[in-house]
C-alpha cells in the first residue's frame, strides 16, 4: 500500500488540480505512478513533469537509448514501478529483450549495438563511481555531442528523482507484481 494515498482530482485544491490537468493533458495521457505522490507538492510536481516531458519525449538522445538509461536507473534504485512502466516502452523503442533481461537480472548485457553499450557504460560507471571517466564521456560526446551528454545527465537526474519518489511513497505496481528482485 502506498504511503501517500492516491487522491482523486476532486479532492485536490485548485493548484494541485491545475498541475494534475497539465500532466494528464500532456503526452503521458494521464496521471500515474510517481505523480500521485509528487502532487502532494504541486510546485515540485509541476517542475518535475516539465523536465520529465522534455527528457523523455524531446531530448536529443534517441528513444531506445533513453529507455535503456531509465531501465538502468530503475534497476539501480530497485524502483519496481519505474521498471514496470518503462520495460514496455524500452521494448517498443527497439531495445532487445536480451539486453532488458540482463539488466533486470543485474548482469552486463552482451551488446551488438555500440551506442547501447556506451549508454550502459556511462550510466553504470556514474552509479558505481559517482562520476564518469574521460574515456566514457568522450564516447557519449562523440556520438551525441555536448548537448547529448548534458541531456543524458538531465535524463538520469530526472529518473533518479522519479525512482526515489516511487520508493519513498512505496508506490505499488498494479497487480502487486515485483519485476525486479530486491
């Protein structure tokens, strides 16, 4: 059970209703997962949803690689809902099942795509060492430019916020599933 219960739009004060409507009326097509908890702080929810909309739908990193970075983040935090929500998006974006399965199981995938491997190395190095080496950064910058390197950092920052929010709020996965071993 979630620590911060989901409230209906009608139970919210006007500022929360406005942010709820902005989230639901955007490309997400509804209010789900972390946004029920974030709406307890409408200003934070509004800022998070705007950043999230940009990094998820509009940043320069290709969709398949964005979803790869999100799955790595979900695994890092053992954010069950984040994994549940993004595994289908990763598959739809073209991330191969063996890559998804390896990450779910805490294993390094066997990559056939150098761009995927570069994103994996960047993310896991950042999470393991709290920074990235010059060589790892150079590969991201060579493929995606300085803009892409910064946007990848923004994507990771946003999805860390989402994973932390989900874990703090104990947001349940529909049906009670646990897609990641804890």
